[in-house]
C-alpha cells in the first residue's frame, strides 16, 4: 500500500474495518494527544511502505448503533445471515 486517505461519505471504496496490528515503534509516528491516527501517521506509514491490508471479499456490516444491531439480529433470526457458514 502506498497511500492512505479517509474516504468521504460519497465515495465507493474499500473501508477500514478498524483493526490494526501495530509495532511498538508506532509511537515515533504520533506527535501529541491531538494527533489523528487516520491522518498524518497512517499517511506517512503508507508512503514509507509500512502498511499492508487484507481485503475481505465477504459480508461486512458495522454494528455501531442500535439500528445496525437490529438489522444484524434480524438477519440472524431469519436464518439469512451471510456470515453464518455452518
């Protein structure tokens, strides 16, 4: 990966699911308490070739809100949960 940029609400692109595995040396990329990880640190890491990504080809849905939890519970209860493979 050679670049990292937060997508806007109107872009169709891969998204960051929010999971990172970091080396303890990540501290060298963090400037202060106001540092936004998804901006300068990830951009710099990408430019330096220090980022790899796994592109998940299957179903993904965040569950950050009650509405999303209800959506996922409905899929599960209906027997149509795309993540249930057993």
